[in-house]
């Protein structure tokens, strides 16, 4: 029993290291809201590398690249 548990945890650890982390996708902006999504270069969130701005009138502006480090802000119009 302990051997099977050890093997299961070992396989889970290997799989978690092998599967790459892709860029985080922007969350959908709710209707009648203004949304800002910012992607950063690393977990310290000090260097912005991309962004997505969605205005209340439907205008969107996207720049840069997407990463796994993201913040999302949403405010009603």
C-alpha cells in the first residue's frame, strides 16, 4: 500500500513538472463594465509585458504578450 502511494505521488510530481504553463487568458469582461487585464514578466508583477483594455462602448485595445502572470480589474460603467 505504501509503495503504491509513493509511486502515485512520484508520478504526480513528474507530470506537474512536465506540463508547461501557458499564458493566462483574459477573463471575459461583463456587459456594461470597463475591464483592464495586465500581463507581467514574472511573479513579482513589476514589469508589464502586455495588456488588454475593454471600454464600456465595446472598444478594445490589446498590446504586448500574454504570460502566466496576470491581473484583472473590472468596474461598472
